[in-house]
């Protein structure tokens, strides 16, 4: 398996002099499998535009492009690059798009393909040359062929969001974003006017169970790509309920689950290269001699091979 990062930023693209080193594009990951270089893409953030150029140079000369795109969820920063994914305009291209759909009446093709309407874009979805099929996805285990197994897990986010676990020839790559640790919503302070001992206890048990399910999902992963938009202080001070993780949570949970390499991603759009460098040094220093797990702060164009 080969992995390349084409977008590592969360919420909104932030190109500019202060984000050159880590990159300003929103999430897009490229996976390649086996000798045939089977291509799977995870998320269609703004980073997918540059991936498209690479695909046209690398894959198109070999014949029509065939790929699958797995969308973690349909928030705009994870789908906004789709209209700029050049293969959709190339005759012969075949694309299968998978992803979760929340409670709205709109289907996956309406949400993603709906960006290609004249009110937003100069080309309509119906005018595209590629053969594009949409597949709603839930929690499941799926045989993708070529020896690739996919497992999915619902994460904790304001809309349905899936984590992906790809297993191939004994190796595992997992994605967990956007995700906020589960927490007890019932008052646990006996002096609180709404305190209910039974509800508080049941809430604590439910939280432990759900957080354990997430850790089990990426247990023993060779590479875990995990949301880390905030520090723990930022999360507790003003970001609870936004659906994102802290560096501390991602590191501690991955360590407990036996992850070999943790790639911290979905960088906050306000975070500069300098700030990310400082945070990387800080957290690597904190865990020095405490874990064998390798920590990597995601940068555009980074590549990993298993």
C-alpha cells in the first residue's frame, strides 16, 4: 500500500506565505494498492485538484481512468474540490463515489454532484463526460476485490461521518476524521440541580463503551490518520461540540490501541507553519521514551509506503 497526502487542512483552504510548509488545501488522500497501482481516493477537498493533474500524467497514458472516491462526510471542506477533479471531464473515466448521507432528503449524488449547477459552476453534472456512480455507505465490512478489505465506523461529528479501515496483505491504514471524543452529557456533580446519579453513571458507561469502539476500530493499525484540529485547552475552552479531536486525545488513544504510526491531520486553518512546527516539537518531546509509536504532523505531498 502507498499513501500520499494532497490536502491536510481542515475547514477551509488557506493558501499563503504562512502555510507553505504544511500546505493550505483541505483533505484529500491517495491510496495505491498492489502491482496494478489500483487507485482509491479518500475525500475530495481542494487538494484533489492537484491529485487530478498527477493522475492525468501518470494513469491516463495507460488507458481510461478508473477509481473510487470514499467521502468521509459531506461537509463542504471535504467535497469542495470535486468540480475541479479533471478526470470527470475526460471521456472513458469511471468513478464510483461512496459516502454516508445524514437525515436530509438529499441523496449523495445531489449533495456532491449538486455543486455542478449553473448557479455555482459553469458546467452541469449532466454534461460531464465521465461515468459516475454514487453509493450510500453505512457501517459495514466490504470486500473491494484485489485482496482489499474495507471496514467503516461511524464517528462523532455533527453529521454522519465515517472512519475508514483498509486492510491489504496484512497491513492496515485507518482514517479517523472529523471526530470528537464521546463525553458524558449528563451532570456528574452531585451539587448540580439536574444531577441524577443513575443517569450520570449510565452516561459514563456509554462514553467509555463508545470511545473503546473507536480505539478498537484502529487497533494495531500500521498507519492511523487522525483529526487533531485543536489542543486540549482549545477544545475544552470553546470548541466542544464542533466535532473535532485534540492532539492529546489522538496521541493517547492511538498509543493505547497499539498504532505504529500516527499521522496528525485536519490542521486548523488559523494554524501557521511556525505554530505547527512548535506543536510538533512539543508533543514529540512529551512522548519521548514513553511509546514506540511514531508521530507525524501531516504535510502536503507526504508519502508513506507499507
